[in-house]
């Protein structure tokens, strides 16, 4: 079942790539905070209209303000519909595998360069060893340049270059800080490094593949993205839910009748985390009123589900115990 659903959504992603190329940029009136911004998308991902849900999926895939890690954090929570969960996965897949991403077009040393230049200044970064013809780096970088930072983000490992650059779209400009050797006194003079900042207009990963079709590095980069998407689907995608009958471990496993998306352990972990944050009055915590409203509403939703659906005795007991645990915690009594 998991494989069938996964294959279905992978096939639908082909349509997403076509839509992604024709849709306008992400609306500029969304909140600036990534997590608040994602909350707006979550509502759109569960719209009654299919086109609204599909457009929101592509908008999220294109929105680099909401970083991949923020989406993954949300996937680890249980308070969402199955539609929202699957569309979050689709957004990551579209972003990593279908949308063109920024590229500079260089080959780098496999290890970080860490040395003191002729002026006694420390240099730590990624050294350029080759420039790919037809790519932006060919016009602005030189072989031997050491990239120190990208948009003021220091480079500690070579793989950072790819991960940072791919956060931008083709055509975006980014600022690089590089250490470049220059001749001090003519061609025969002593070489000294100097720090310079340059802005470079990014090319596309699609262009990079065409220019560097046989590159083992390019193929490896794609393989890593595919592996990451697969792992996200395995970890957060729909899967059969199995329960052992209570007190009868020798019996075969039985399929749970609980709704998809209800992971009791994750729900309780979130409840405890929210409660502790409120009690400790952490800066990013909800107010007492917000906490009470959120979890009271959630317990009411579960009660409605219990009334409207048929569950096995074990699943019904599990959900009833969850409601009781929520009501007990909402009191905020230490």
C-alpha cells in the first residue's frame, strides 16, 4: 500500500513541474516568519478546492523563505490532515527534484582549504579547481580562488556550496567572498591573497546538467536529493498501522482502525512540549489562553471523530484515553 501511494504521488509530481514553470512568483504579502508563513500554507493545503490545494503545494515548493528544515519539523508533528501531510511531502519533492535551482558552475577540492596567506591572514574556504564552460562562474571566478562565504555564511565543508546555492532560483544574484592571489609587483613579483566580494547571477541546475552531462559529481548530487526525498516519504508518508490485541501477544497483528495521521506518541510529545513551554514561560511559548484553546479544540475534534466513526474496542479506548490525557493537561496544574 505504501509503495502504491508513493508511486501515485511521484507520478503526480510530473504535473507539478509543468504547473511550477507557469505559476507566478509566491505572493509577497505572506508573513515574514517561516513558521507563520507555513501555517498560512497549511490552511491552503487543506482547501476544499483541488486547484487551491495544488497551487498551494507549488507555491510552497517555490517559497525559499520556508526552508526545507521548517517543513520537515512540521511533518514530525501529528496535528494535520493526511492531505496536508502528503502535500508537504510533495512540496519537498517538487523543490528538490523538479524545480530548477541556482548553480554557479564550478568544480571544487574535496576538502576544505585552511591556511595562512602571504600576508599572515587566515584563509578558510573552498578552493575552485575548474570552471564549467557556459556557466556564470566562468566570467567572474578564477581557478585557485578560495570561496570563503556565500551571502556571509562561512563555508566549513565543500558540500555547503551546493546546499547554499540551491536555496536560490536561477537568475538570482548572490554575494561571494573570495580570497584571490594577485601579483604584487608585476608577473615576477610575490603573490599575495586579498579578500574581495563579488556578486554573481546564478545559472540553472538544468543548464549545469547539460553543460556537465557526464559529471560524476552532478549525478551524485542528484542521487543524494532523490535519496533524501525517498527517506522523507518513508519516515513521514502514509503507512499501514498495526496493533497487537491487548494481553494477547501471540495473536497475529491486526490493522488499526484509527484514522491516518493519528500518531498517539507524537501527539502526546507535542502536548507535553507545549505544556512545559507555557509553564516555564519561555519566550516562544503560547499564552495560557492560546494553549487552552488549541488543545481543548483538538480534544473536541477527537470526540467528534469518535462519535462519527466505527473503531475497534482497542482503538476507541486509545483515543478516549488520549482525550482524557489532553483534558488533564489543559488544566495546567503542575
